[in-house]
């Protein structure tokens, strides 16, 4: 979520985006990405011990982690968020009490 998105998106769009991101978490995609990132970092450290100077591949590993969700995970989250939006009752937004 970025400030620009919050300023430009309407409530329905934000609801859809949040449902999609929550679906990633519900489906375990966040934990999987964290495990992948940790594994890649450990792999880079071990490879550097075996082949000094090999840590130059660290940017490549970083790119892999940054692209945490695969197409199949994106599709899976899209299907789940669609069901959440259809089946869940609409929540009315109200200002918070001061």
C-alpha cells in the first residue's frame, strides 16, 4: 500500500486490494516468501565460504525474493479474494470517536 494508492483509489478498490493481500497471508504465501528469503540468504553465505567472491550473486537472490509471489500464488489469492468480497457482508466505514 502506498500513499499515492490511498489517495487515488476509492473505497471499493481499496477493499479489493486489502482482500487480495489478506488472501496471500491466509494462504501462507507470506510465510513461504520469508522462508525462501532466509534460505537464499543462507545459500549465499554458504556459497561465499566455499567459493570466495561468489556473493556477487546476492543481487540476483534479492531479485528472486522481491518477486516473492509466483503467478500461481497471485491467481490463488485472486480467487480467494473474489470469494471473500462476494461472500463477506460489506462493512460500513465510520469515523473513529475522538
